[in-house]
C-alpha cells in the first residue's frame, strides 16, 4: 500500500490555489482534498528510486482557512490517525488581513525525542508547538528559510553511523554526504521531526540554498572551485546536491503557472524515471551556471519577495568577480523595478547579508583587492589563503556587486511610487541584527534595513559572539578603515549603522506588514524553568 515517506509540505499559496509536496514509498496518485471542496491530484514522478508529487490545489476561497487531508491511491495518508497535532490547513489571507513573514536560516536537525540537544531548543520546533497550542491564534502567513536547510558537510552522529553502513568512511568524502541517496537521508532526518513536519504542512514556505546545503564556503573563488573539481568525489556531491535541492526545495518555490512552463518539470513527469533528465540539468548548472536560474519572485498582495541565489551563479574569475552573473543582475533589476507602484513593501531574500559588521566588510573588501592583484602576486597568494580560512565571501567580497545592489535599492526606494520599506533578509552569520544604510547623494523615501537572523538551530561558539560584538565596535571600524587603505579600496556606495543587536541564540524574525506599516519582532527559543520550550520576544519595533 502506498504511504508517505515525507511531507506533506505546504509550499506555494495565493488567493485561489496552492501546491502541496509529498514523497511516497511507491508510485501512486496523490490527492489533496480540502474540507471546503477545493482539491487537486498528481501522479508521482521518480528520481533515483524515490517517488514524489507536487499537487496543485485549485478552487480555494480568498480570505479563508480550510483543513485538508492527503490521499494516496484513494486511501488517507495524512493526517495520521494518532496525530497529536491539530488538522493541517491551507490559509489564503487577503490584503486586508496583512502579511506575517517569519524568516531565519541555518538549521541542524533536532535530535530524536528525548535525546540531548547540544545546541539548545530548536526555534522551528518551538514555533510549531506555539501554533499547535493555539491553532486559531497568530501564525506566519509564510516561512522563509534562507539557507542551510540541511548540512551536507556536518552530519549528525546518527547519520554518520547510517552512512558507515553503506560505504567506507576512510574514503573521501568521509563523514560528509556523497550522493543523492545520502541527501535524501538528510531531508528525512530534518523534516520528519514531528513538530517541523506538522509546521511545514500548515505554514507555506519559500526556500533558497546556502553553502552547507552543498559544502562550506561553496563557490568561494575560482581557485577553490578548481581544487574541488580536481577531487574524484566533488562532481557527484555537487550533482546530488543540486538534484536534491531541485526536488526537495526548488519545485515548491514555483507557482502552478511557472511549473506548467518548466520543461524540466515536464520531462521528469513524462518519463518513468526522471533521474537522467534531472542529472543532465544538474550537469548543465555546474558547467554553465548562467544557464540556470534558482532565483525567483513571489508577490503576496502588496508585498513583493525577490529571492536571490547568492551561491550557485557567482562569477569567480578574479578580473570580473560578481555575486550575480550579468543575466541574473538584469533579472534582479527587472523584478525589483517592475510595476514598482504595485507593492508597498519589497523583501530581497539573500542567504548572505548585504550589510555586515564594518570590520568584516572592510576585511572582505581588502581581501578582494589583494586576491585581484592590487598588491602583487605574493599578496594575491596570501589573500586566497586568508579568504578560505576566514570565510571571506559575502557581498562585500564582491565590491562591484555590493555597490550595484546599493544603487538598485536606492533607485527602487526613491521617488513617486516608492515602497514604504525595503528589507534585505539574510542569515548565515549565526547572530541577528538590524542595520540601516544611508547614501551621501540621495535620501530614499523608503525605510531601508538589513535584517539578519541566524541560526534557527545551530551552535553559536563564544568566539563567534566575541568576534561579532567586536566587529560592530568603534575600534573595529577604525581598524577596518586602516585595512581598507592598505588595499587601496574605494569607499562603498553606501554607509550604514547597526540599529539593533547583535543577538545570539536559536531565533526567528517576523515582519508584520499591513498597509504601509511594518513591524519587526525577534523571538528566541528558550527553555523555561519547568523544562518546556517557548519563544521569548527579544526585540520588537516599528520599521514604518
């Protein structure tokens, strides 16, 4: 009998339709049946021996919330009969309801129930518990997961033991993930967590990868990539990472219309086994990154989300380094400026922060100059070693891209039709903060902010806390200026100041957008005196 291996995940939603993703244990027909009569069906497709379906649900009524169930070959598979959670629902809020956007990044899978959690309570588990306790209360309208949804290079003890049962850990890549099958195990471990599984079944989600979804500091530089390609295990790792990302994360980011126009989606569904078609796609994404677009746009009423790939499509040659290839940069500009008067709030999702602590920014800009030969070949060699050792590969390590994004944000936020707010949403750096930019030559009408929130569930060593606290200090800023002068670095197109944080811990930020107002809240997962877990508000403020 057909059964669920993973899911359901509620992904795309708008006023009248939604998509629900499932993985099943055998080929079957998946059906989503809603209490109000809305429904949808899809036949599973196969990749590497695994079976998946993305069910498009039509006939939803705007401004409603309806319970749903999942049937496989006509037999109910979700919710399970003994579920302790409320029914999963599909909600379709209207513009009058406003929009709540929760976001964060960097999540290690939580340990099994009853197991010791070395990094503290999981913010997603805690959010799930709060919603389940009051299912008609406040909940996010969408959850943005901004990278490192799985850790291919830092696996749990349980996963390490499972991998050791199928291959020799003394052979590269050792204790890291090697192939598609091992990637599927990462997703099972992360998304079969009961609280997270229910949360993702009832709160729509948008996702984008970061480095650990493939490997730490993925695409740091051309020299880094050449070294990786010289190994005998990298190609399979990358191909499997991209293939599994497309199946488990990217498909659900797309609307039903986008899916209908996607030739790869058609190809994997039209053949008994879509593995070769998906593998060919991943090979092309590796060989010609500019030929594939992982970025996407979503409009939620009068809020626009542009989710930007800041990993796979980089231009790495030192003489033309860029965070985005030329075509991607044009696409980003078009999405931001298209019908600008149709949105009140612009959200730019990028796994890597645009605005960093000033010392980190200046060191990355200096390092880019060194690696580019500003001080000669010897400094270029030193610069590459420093770049890899210190993870110097954020937006500020691509100075021209940093400035281009600053100019685009200023243009989008200035003049008639400007939105009320422009927020750059990021994670990666294992702390949370708010930074606000200013431009010497203009003053945007929109309120602009860098909102960084990380991790959802991961370690925050004392060295990270100390380093980032110092990085925001006045002394660090002065030190950074001296370092930048050594690199003969041009001033950035924008200046900025920290207006909140840094905060450390497992945490989530939530933006509540209503009309042209915006309110930001940071909540941290904490264990109370009775041993229970709760989300405690660490900061709440108006942005507009």
